[in-house]
C-alpha cells in the first residue's frame, strides 16, 4: 500500500494552493507541533521553471529542488526533482514528457529512493470527450513488481474530483475517490480508499488562509473507525521577486 497511499494521501502543505509568489520565506508548524523556517524561490522563463525550497527544523536543514522545461516546437519536455533530508539521504525523480499526435501525453521517468533503489514510472494522460482527463500510471520496481493506477479527473465549478482504481502484481487491488472544493480562499477536500478486503481509509482536510497565515486541519480515519486529527500551518513573513525576475 506504500506507493498507493503516497499517491492518494499526499499531505504536503505549501503556499502554492493560494498564490504563485516568486519568492517567499517564513515559518511552519507540522502535525506533531514541531516546526521551523523556510525559504522558497521560483524562477520562470520561456518554457522552463526552477524552484528551490529550503527549510530548517530540529533535524537540521533540508531542501527540495525542482526543474521543468517544455519545448513547444518539439512538443516535449523534461523534469527533475530532488528532496534532500538533513542526514544527506535524498529522493529524486526525473523523466521526460511528450505530446502525441492524438493530443495525449506520455511520460517516462524514474524515482530513486534514499537507499538507491529505483522505480520506473510510465504514465499516459488523455482528454475525454466530456472534458475530463484519464490518467494511467504503472510503477515498476527493481524486483519487477508493479502497481498500476487508473484514474479520471474532472473539474467543474471550482470542484476537482478524482476517481479510480489500482492493482499490483502481488494481487492487491482497490478503488479510491477524492474531491477538492475551492471557495472564498478556502479549500475543503475529502479522500477515501477501499482495498480488496473492503477496508476503508479516509481523510478530511480544510485549508484556510487568513492574511499571511495558512492553516490546514486534517482528520484521518482508519478501517476500524478510529480518527486522528492534527493541524499544520505556514506563516509567510516576506514575499519578494528573486534575481533575474525580468525573464518572467
């Protein structure tokens, strides 16, 4: 369930949900009450974007670097990202994306974990006649084991809905649904996943923005019906344009 859980229940808290500042810094608090400070910069130019985020906490300094580019002429691009922990261990992702003649997109990439193990990623994205998008992703580990995720994404009146299913080569299967609603600077999301045994995991999250403070309240419920709640927050103290912003 590790790959599927990470894909369905990503709970990273960033300021991107509300704004696209070229530079920002501030502080944050995590689910356990601990926190730290952060610095984020984004440099955009024609067909490319580079993002750099560093944060300081009780473990030390950690960072994440992201690069993406797209060539309109060749209808292709590349991406890479590296997240480095305070102990020096890192998780990296890299790959290529291309647009096909039928308007669909194909992605081929690799995820490298902190111990050097790799997972190949193959993804196909198509646009349906009703305006929704169909996404099929296959993850293949070094041992040959696979996990395939099929999902449909729709957008309507400020609501983003996701539904789909997954299947692994070891016989694990299940379905999942998700919905995110944006309204008046707030975001409310609900997600659930059901495995082959009928066990259900669910999550309800509410994100509120009050001035320069973004707060995320989350409640996770396990198959036994037990719920645990926590709060995360980000306070943006300063926003600025990074150097070379004239290329925007």
